[in-house]
C-alpha cells in the first residue's frame, strides 16, 4: 500500500504555502462547500442572507474532498470551508497547516461508509475475505478514517489490499463498472455505491466502535485573528439556518431551495438530509463537542493515520486547533 508519499507530499506542500495571500474580507471572501451534500446553510446561501448579514460579497466554490479544501485554504484561495471532514482537517493540521475549527457543521454516521461489491457476497461475518481486494478510497478524508477503523476492527491486513485514491464520485463510477471490489464515500456518491453493493456496518454499529462521523466549519488561523467578527457573523447565519431547519416548521420552504443548490432532486435531498444531525450552537459548545470532545477525537484520528503510515507525525495536542471565540460571539449577535 503506497498511500503516504502522495498524501504527505500534497498536504505538506499546502502547509508550507501558508496563508500569506489571504484575501481581505473587506469586500469579498471565498467559501468552500460540497455539492450533493444538502445542508440548511444552503438556504441562506441561495437567498443571499450571508451577504446581507455580513456585508461582503461571497464567492462560493464547490470541492470534491476535504483535502482539496485544505490545500485551497493554504494557498489563500479559500477563507472558510463549510463541512470539512475532521480527518482531512487533522491530516492538514498534523502536516503543519495552521487551521482552526470554528463550529460543528453536521453529524452523519449513516452517510459516510464503505460498500462491498454485491458479487463478492462479503458481509461483516466474512470481512476477512477483503484481503487482497481493490478498494477506492478518498485518502485523508472521513471515509478514509472510517475505512481504516473498520478494517482494523475486522482484522483485515490493509497492506494486502490495492488502495486507490479516488474522490467519491469517481469511485462510485468505477464501482458501477465493476472495477473495484470495495469503495468508500459519502452523500450522493454513497447512494450510487449502494446500488451495487452492501455496507459492512451501519452508522449505529460504527458509533458503537467509536467511529464518529462529523464535519466542521474551518478556516486559517490568520482569518480567525484578522476577521473574527466577520467569521462570527457567518456562524450566526449558519446557526440561524440550522435552527430554522431543526424547528421542522420550514421544511417545505427550505427543501426545494437546498435541493437546487446542492444539485440534487427533491427526494434524494430529503433522503440524504434526513440522516444528518445539525447540533445547536449551545450543543456545539458543550463538552461532547467543542468543549473537549472534538479535540480528543482529533488526537484519536491522528493516531489512526499515524499507525497506518498515512501521516509522518501527529501533534501532542489538538486543543489549539479549535477556537470557539467566533461561535461564542455569534450567540450574542
């Protein structure tokens, strides 16, 4: 398995670029997000609420993976990344990139997984048969972390496997063509993967093993320091959109807008977003999340990647990778 050189090379390079070219937020910022990943913030995005509340123009740019988000933030092309997976955040932070977590974007243990080709007839009771198989995995992402943890749980020697770094959409296409034995991903791509195979563990079963799956809103530390108030306003709108969705009173109004912005049909959007949890700001600041739980979880993620040889080193602590100041300020707005 030759994951490490490509992953470390890309992310270390991105970290060395730094954020020297960070754009001024005085008139425009760029925000990264995912297509086929429906979230309440997209209602605010589509309706222009962020621009109205923040007083700046926003250039919204879609990405395929959280690792690509990290690289874009390192080069200064992106100031805020919405729903970046914790594993790609940890990989970048471990490589020396100065990123910080601003909030918990979404929790989704049932919407990130690995799927085994139906023709193999392999399930959790015969997972050992995956040794020697070809797997498509988006390296350095939440799906990669879940893959490593699941294979460790089942005692599968990943050094026997042919692991190909593939974005979920590409992996789903290759899987449909019969070119992969197993594939890992999320969102719309995961739905397409399931048309041709089965998962080994459900979201609940993964959580029992401590395989949490959640994304964060992240930004370069320089942006936190220089534009903390602007970031707080961004988080305030996000929190308002989440509360609006969580109330259950605006589903009919919000869902079509979110679906269109996510590039999905209405029913696929409804199905996907029903598996998502959007914690309130109060919950996010609790011990379970940003009050200590996330920091500890990041250390665990780093150790998994370190043991797998996917990163060269880990931080002694990831406490400094979380800054709750802007989120706390957002509560008072």
